[in-house]
């Protein structure tokens, strides 16, 4: 299979990584054991089955027109899928044809992110607890996904459907409003009756 990935990204650095002659065999062996996908990607890249592109539109067209496999960061892939889904929806494309792409459930590579400080930097003790709290609170994940839907509309098990609201969808709202008006009317009638009886006395 052919694949395409983003130029200048972490994946390119890992696939194209070269070690020194003394540790080349050892390092390559360790990488192959821990990440067997890399050996296959290196081989396919060297055989002309893989490429790196810097333009997202070109990458998407490779996937759409030539059936390439796109390797990219998860949130980027989700944005590509959702953006294309929305574009197809605006064109009134039939629902079963709106999902031109689907994302793999399991990642092939995880990259931890962090902030680099100079050695013995005085600001490291200040920032570390703040970043730790933000990470544990889930704010980083929230900011990363805040413009994406809760559920991927094109996942294999998705029941996502985009349609206009109907009266049936608002039935609970109607019932609550009706109960509120009925309660207010009952209170008004009760108040009038009580005033009438107490007024006569």
C-alpha cells in the first residue's frame, strides 16, 4: 500500500533517523522490536511507496484520488474527516456517500509532548506544577478537540445523523413549558379563590 505523511513532522524524523555506525545495528534492532511499523515504513519509503508532503490539500487528494494511506496526528486526521464531511453535507451529498475517509482505531505511534528548559532553569519549578494541573484537569485535550464533534461522524460504529430538528425532538421542552404554564395558572386561580374567601370574612 502507498502512504503519505506530513513533511517536517515527528514521523518523518523517526523514519529518516540515522544512527552512528557503532550503534546502527543495535539501535535499529531495538526500534524494530519496539516499533515494527517503522521498519515497514522505511522499506516502503525507500521503495517509492511512501512520501512526505507539506500541503494538506495535496495529502487529502492523494488519499481521495489515489487511495493512499494518510499518516498524521490524530486530531489533524479528525479535522480533515470532519471538514470533508461538513463540505459534503453542504453539497447535499447522500448520507451514505458523505464519509470519504475513515480513521484507524489504534495509533501506530505515540509522541509525548513537553516544554524544554535550560539546565538548572529557575522557571522550571514554577511551570511544572501548573502544566501538571492543566494536564490532569484535561484542559490540554479539551483545547485540542474543542472545535471537533464529541463523536466522529464517520467512525465505523457511528450513528451520527445530521438533520433538521422536528417537533418530536422538542417534545420534552413542550411538556416542561406546558407544566410550567399549568402550575402558574393553578397558583393564580388558588390565589384568587383564597382572596375571595378571606375577603368575605
